[in-house]
């Protein structure tokens, strides 16, 4: 069985008027958003390695939160963009590993979602988690509706985004050599630069939401 590494992106993100990054905000049980996110991955037996990518200014605080929760993980510095942070972490991962990249601001991800992602990686090189859109989606240009894609084909992206490490590393090598590269999420990089690799989508959960507003806490 391949080794499984988890990369948790914990940049500064939106501070929601808190005065500090939202991953340090407390949920009703008194635990931080970051602790919840790390703890759920740490509880999955097949996960051997946890790498938390932090803004350089908040690395000590990140280590402090994880140590006080008795959670073992590697804390490394991120880059200016989300894609730079992914690259920094991927340098630490073996090409033979499976890698799950998760937004630390999604503390409600379930073990079930993680296990299903790992199951898909046994037969696919990449998979992503999404929720079927319950709303009609408009394509808008210059303030006008120019298209209405079929709702059945629209998914709202969640994380983790999951890959055989070798393929996502290849995608980033090609992307960073491209002067026209526009930063996007990890699946977007794979889709743009190694389109031959199909990204399998699994159904997520509406509870696996991203902490964006104070009300989400």
C-alpha cells in the first residue's frame, strides 16, 4: 500500500475581523479550526504524514496550537500564492506517495470522505470532492447572462483534492515553467498541464464547508 501524506494549507486567509487568521478561531467545543482539521486526518490509520503549510509570520502559533492539542505534524512555510505553498510541501513528498491537499479552513471534513478519496486513488491518479449544485449557475460577461450550463454538470468544489504525488508534481513543474501560468487550485493545475490524467469526482457533504464568515463558527 502506498504511503499517504496530507498537506493542510493554513495561510493567513481572511481574518473575518478577528485580528488573527481564521484557522485559530475557536469552534463551540473550544477547539480551533486548525485543530479540528488536523485531528480528523490524524485519526485515519492510513495517513502516515501530516504537513501543515503556514504563513511564515504564524508558524510559531501554528506549532503552539498543534502541540497543545498533542497533534504531531510538520509545519513549514508557505509561499506568496496558494500554488507556491503546494509546491513547497510537495517537495517533501515522495513521488510514490498518495497526497491529499486540504484547506485547513474546512474543519468539518469527515473520515468517510477521506477514506473514499483513498479508495478512489487505488484505481485513479487523481480525485476531487464536490457537492452537486442545487442552484442554477449563470455564466456572466460584462454584467449580462451569456450562458446557463446544465445544473446537473455543476459541482461546488471542496477539499481534499487528492493525487498520486508524481502526477501533481509533474503538473506543477510544467506550470512553473510557463510564463503565462495563472494561479489556481491544485486540480486546475493538473487539468491545465496534464490533461491526460482524469480527475475522478466523488460526492462530498454540505457540512464540509469552508469557514468564511463568523456565522460559520
